[in-house]
C-alpha cells in the first residue's frame, strides 16, 4: 500500500475556486476521512486523487509518485461510488472481475481474485446473481469487492453508505472498518458528510469547509481540541453548545468571570451536552426552559430555550422525568472551550475559581 500527499492543491471551475491551497499527508495504511457539509469540496478532492478531475495547480503524490498527468487506471487507486455503478446485465462475479478481464488478466486469475474478495465480504453465495436480485447492502459489498480485486495502492470511497437505510448504514460501516483490518492496513480515503461515520471509521479526519482544510487530526483530538467554532460545532453529536459573551457578560446580563492571559479575547464559550448540569435555583450560570425531550433509551437529550432565544442541549440520565416548559438553572461541569471573535480556539483561559457567574 502507499500513502497520498497533496501539496498546494487548487481546483477552479471557471472563475469559481472550489479547492483552495489544500495540503494533506495521508500515511501508508491510514484510514483517512474527508468530512464536511455539502459543497465543501470533499468529493471533488477525492475525484482529483482518483484522476477523475484535473488539478488547477499543486501536486498529488501516490506512493511517492507525482500522478497529476497519469490516467486514473495508472494511479493505483480503486474507487467505490455512492451509486454502486454495477452492470445490470452481469452477474456479481462478472461485475467484480470485468475490469481485470478488460486489462488482459487471465480468466483463471480473475476467478481466483473474485473468490478471495467474495470470501472477505461474505458474498460467495451471491456470485451467480444479478444486481436486481440484491439488496442495497449487498450491492455495496459487490462494489467494494470490485475494488478489492484490483489490489490497489489506495482505496477511495465516495459516500458509499448514503443510499442505505439507517440499520444497513451501521452494519456496512462496521464491515468497512473490518475490511481495513483484513486487508492488512490498506490505505483508505473516505468521503462523508456524516461526522458519526468519520469519528467511528477514521485514523485521521480532515475537516473541510468552502474548499479549505479547517483541521486535520485523530477523531478524539478534533473532538476534545477543536481549532475553531466550525470544527467544534461539526464534530460531535449532538453538536457543541455555544454562548456568546461580551467582555465576560452573558446575553441575559449575568457575568462570567474568566482567568488567564487570553481571557480578555474570549467572545464565545462552547460546551458539550454532558457539561450542562442542573444547579440550585439562583446559583446557576444559565437559565433555560425545556422545549423538546428526546428519549433514546440510554439517555435523554433535553433541548432548552434560553431567555435570549437560543437553543441549548443537555444530556440527562434515562430515568430523568423532565417536563416540557420546566425551567432549569445550569452550571458548567467538565471541559469548556473558549473562542475569540474570529471563531478561533483560545488556550490559557479558564473559569475563575469559585465564581462561575454572578447576576449583575
């Protein structure tokens, strides 16, 4: 397997710049996930690695080779598409081996490679079927098998679970994770808009917005130490709560006392749902009224409306009996994130000892 390196990669469609100075290094054997909202450029970036889109400038290396001028078939990649792209008139076995046959590989070797891939994916009993006789999950396994038989240097996945229902998404996600292990550390680059997929599959996550890389890191690094408000709000489910502060003052007039060298630069605080803890009435940092309760069995996610009409989410134990329109006072327990006026994370800031907040 080989690593992938992108250096100063740009992509323009006419006068529109969709990929902007992207620098990424994906090590050999890594499972790297490109994640971001629709239109952020993640699929375009993947297609550029595959050779399906040309770069406007910059270089793409696979296994130490610059591949900008190479055809897709020469790059050592295999791509699994969102839409499966199977030939409806061919059997599963024929679909998986067709590309190899077209490249002149002997029928006996093709049969051997298809059988091996079918064993890995547990679809041996489906080899004589045609795509219309398969479920969505089975079709996706066939598409993955077609990639495996090519023995690529790099596997590329373009939102492969988007067409599956919720249960199949979870099952197939686990299969892809197992596949990475079974293929002895194959290099995989995976595109998704679903941060849960990114968190559960990736060794490395690349968070993209508007064609730019916002942050690169291991899943828990991004979760615990987001570089900015965008990453903090995108990674994690439910998303992080944010409250604006103005020179330490909350929107309802309460004062948040901060310490540290960068305390004066704080414009926004962020905190996860499990950091909001009920406090004694009148002694909390934030007052809010219940608007929606989501009961998930192992927990309740309670949505609150603040007096300044902002929604916050708190995690409650499953046995909690929370009524609609009930008002809570909250204190903050656990990690609090601090951001400046440009949304960048600030270090060396903390809540003042013994004084979370006081009414003005």
